[in-house]
C-alpha cells in the first residue's frame, strides 16, 4: 500500500502560531478530501531549546533531511531568529512549566558552563533558515495582489519641504565592505582561519566555492558613531540605529553594543565599575541593563543619569515605543533593518521621539555593504518625493540563498578578536589565501557561497525571465570583492543557459 502524500507544516512561535491555529484546520479540511496528510513539526524556539537539552526530538534536523528529498514538501512559517534576551526569556518560561533545564550562562566560568552555552548557541540567530534553504528563493507578488494594492494604496506620508532626513554609513577604510577579500577555491580542501598563528577554526572548503574574509574596525566604528551623533545634533534630526542583530547573531549585537555605549558614553564611563561588577553587557541593551541593576544601591542614580543624558545636549533618540519609554537601545532585536527602514520611508523620513512626535531622522547603518542601498533609497525620496503606490511597479526577487549562501555575520566563522594581530586564511598546502591586520575587539568574519547555488540562481533567473518576458538585473558591484567573484560565475552560467550574446541585448544588466 502506497503512503499518502504528506505536507509538513512547521510549528513556530508568536504570531505565526496564531495563523496555524486559525488556518491549519481549514487547510486540513481541503487536504483530507484530497487524500493528503498534513503533519506538524515543532521548530519553535521552545522546541529547539528542549531538543538542544535532549528533552525533545530534534525536529529541525529531521526537516534538514526532508529538504534533500525530491518529494519533500514543507510549509515553513516565519520563525524567531532569537537574540540572547529572547533565549533567556524562553528558558525561564520553560523552567516555569517544570522543565529541568539550566540557565543560559552569559559569561561561562568553567568548562561545564561553556558546554551549556554551546548547546544553547545552536538556538540563537538564524538557526532555522540555513538548515532548510536547499533551494534559492523566488519572491514575487501575485498580479491580483499587486492590482489590489494599487487600487487600495497603503498609507505613505509625504516628505516635508526641504527634508533633512538621510542615511549615514561608513565610508573609506574600516567597515566590512572596504576590508573584504574574496577568492574562489580551486579544489576540495581544509582551510584554516588563524589569529597570530593560533587556529580559530578549520573548514572543509569545496572546489569552486567562494570564500570571503573581512573585518569591521571597532576604532573606525566608534569614530563613525561619534560623528553621526554630533551631526544629528547639529542638523537637528533624530538619531536611530538600524542593524540586523537577529540573523547576524555574532557581528551585529556587538555593533549594537558599541552604538549604545557611544550614545550614552558619559553614563557608561561614570558607572563603569558598577556595571562591570553586575556583568552588564551593552550588546544586550537597556532592558537587560535594567534587570541587572534592579535592587542595586545605585539603581535610581543610574536610571536618572540615563534619563538626564536624553535631556542634555545629545540629539533626540528614536523610540521603539514612546508610550512605554522604550528607546532604540532597548534590545538589539527590537530594531531589525528589514522592517525599520521601510517604516522610515513610509513615515516620510521620520521616526518617533520620546514624546511620540514624528521627527526627521538620520538612519545610522554602519556597514556600507547594505547601507549604500538604503542611503540611495532615502535620498531618492528626499529628491523626488514620496513613492506613489498607485503607479509604481513590482520587482520579483530571486535570491541567492541556498546552502547557507551569503549568511554574513552569523556563521561559526565570525569572531570578536581577543588580541591585535594578523588574521590569516590558509589553504591545506600552507598557501595564505588572504590576510588582514586587525586590532583587539575587531569583528572578523568569513562567509561562503558554493558553486551549485550560484549556478542554480542563474538558471532560475533565466527561466523566470523567459517565462514572464521581463529583464533581469544582477545586483552586483564589481568594486566589491565578493561580487567580482560572483560576476565571473554569472557571466559563464548565463552563456551556458542560452544567453551567449551581450547581456544587455538579452535583457540582462549588472547594477553597480
């Protein structure tokens, strides 16, 4: 007897869970009539925590096997890319329900605590997507949905006359974009990443995959933060920080922490001894700081100093929730650039201050790798006015995402350097593939993009554009080391998939 066709429906957290409770029974009503079975798989944060502690099945690993099967069919709802704060809250809630699991050791003091932290680490950040992404993404709006949006446009506020809003990102030397080096592997081999000759990690590199190495200079980052804070004050605009500390779970929380301390530098300097004694980590934000100072003799004084800093000569600070007094620095995962920057545009280049008033802002995006795009977007609105939803077109997005492609800042190949010196990436035969001179505290990272996902990305793009009769833009900048390597492969695969002529005549363009 043949098995029924099966669809796996992922059990997730928060709002998507509500969608499951309301929608899944309806789905089941249809699928049962069609002889299709729908089963749930718990890959929620709580489920993953229990699996990490050996108290539940590792459903995520099982789904990692399913996506390799030709008949695998998974409906994945949006999942939490958990921050440390969210993980701690989840652990506390599970403990309250009777689960015997240890606390998360923020600062491991011994080997046992290091082992516990390592087990929990698999639950942090972009833990789900890299496991399930065996194919590239193809995101598009259905024509009916687009027509509805044009006939029923959502609210977009006009930019004011003589607008002052802008995006600030690092320029010149210092950020990930400026320091990036990239190579294409010539064979399968072990590649070692080391700091001053001491191995940080070793990876099994694959022939034809692209390896990128780069670093964020913390000295340059601090200089950048200080300048943007001063500029925001002189330009009389609100200051806001936009990062992606959930997916980029190693790099961006660190950058968040430096932004937090830069904005409140006098408060952190004044109370340095107390905050250090209480193990306050700026990377975790104001909410964690308040928890750790609760009940301390200096709690009231520290809170008063933070409030006084907001009322001093500092620029206005963006708020996550003005009614609750929740600032941009409440927690690193409160502001996610994918969602926060569209809000800046939607509100006419504005965000909210402590009084709930919408003010023009400088959106601070340190790394120019993606800061440049957002800067151009806001600058276009400043120059030409707000977008018109009733007339603007649509753009399909075919993303290079398979097999952990381009997962920056979240890999186990991202490091906060403990000392100054030389980071080297060395081939199996001892050849140094790339190196960087860094300072203590700098963030060094490697990302990997395998050849098969790139080839599939080009194939998918060619097929879709032929079907729909639309041009394609490969968003690649030859001035960026990574993109230059990608473009070599795209050139070759475009010819292989039936476009041997000039790309422009075939409807293919490279954007810089």
